């Protein structure tokens, strides 16, 4: 069933993007792209893809990848601040990196660490790396994360940002069958307006939001 509205901003003006056998819809207002809902994987098939990932806690390459997010925490929220890694996966390397640096950490993952208590606390920072592109309903989840931040808290999201439609059609990032929602800079700017927070873009795949103190 095709969504009549954008799953982020609720915009009703959507244009189709056909990529071979897959149909996507792009919001004319916030530029978010989402996969046609009828073409999404089942939860069981989605988890099977995640089970094939090999993201080990001590893998130096994986840690370098995550450092694009964690470095923003180090710059803006000194230890022993309290943090949450949302969507930590089966190998919560960022949690380990933060704990090694003296931070107090909680973790949550829908499939691998489904601790609902972690979503009821209050945090000085929240990280979420390579997660938002998997969300079918991103707004309520992101709003919930925002509500968990203490005044002055930091939210750092890591995901590759989509550019124009033509580059999207040939983009390797959309080939992962679990990637169903793609944010543009305009999408994050829309969130910034919603949260009264001016987003910062320290990397091509990282965005930071700071909550008003």
C-alpha cells in the first residue's frame, strides 16, 4: 500500500522515483525518499540481513568508521556524561569506545538489545549510527530520542545523505535491502526547525543537533 504522506514531515506532495524493480517516493517539501511500503522486507528477513553483518567491537576499521560520530561527542560532551547508543547492533562498538573514554552508557537495539528501560532515561547525548535509513516511521522515533535528551543534550546521527534523483538511481547505498528511508540535508533542516535546533554537518554522513539549555 502506497503511503499518501511523507513519513517524516507529513507532506502530501510525493514524486515517484523508479529504480529498476523498486519504487521510491520523494517528498517535495523535506526531500526525504522512502521505499514503497509493499516492497519492504519482513522483520524476519530484515533481521536475517543484520545477522550476516560482521561488525566486531574490536575491529579497528569499524571503530574508525564510528569515530566520525564519537569524535563529535568527545568535542561537545566531556566524560563522564551519560549517553545512549540507539541501534547499537549485535556488536556495540561505540558503547565500548565511550566506556573506555569514561562515559556512562546505555544501549538499545530493536533486535539485539531490546531494553525498553533504556528509552525512559535522560541523557546528555544520544548517538545513532547507520540506523535512520532502516526506519519506516522515522518521525515518532526521532521525536522520542529528542525527548530523552537533557537540556543542552546532543543528538548525533550518522547516515549517508541523499542528493539528487539521478544520483540516487545509481547510488550503492540504496542497494542494501534494509535501507528504506533516505534523508537529504533538507530533511534534517526540517527536523531542526521542528526542534528549534540548528543542525551541524561535520561530515558528509554525520549531522548533530543540540538541544536548547
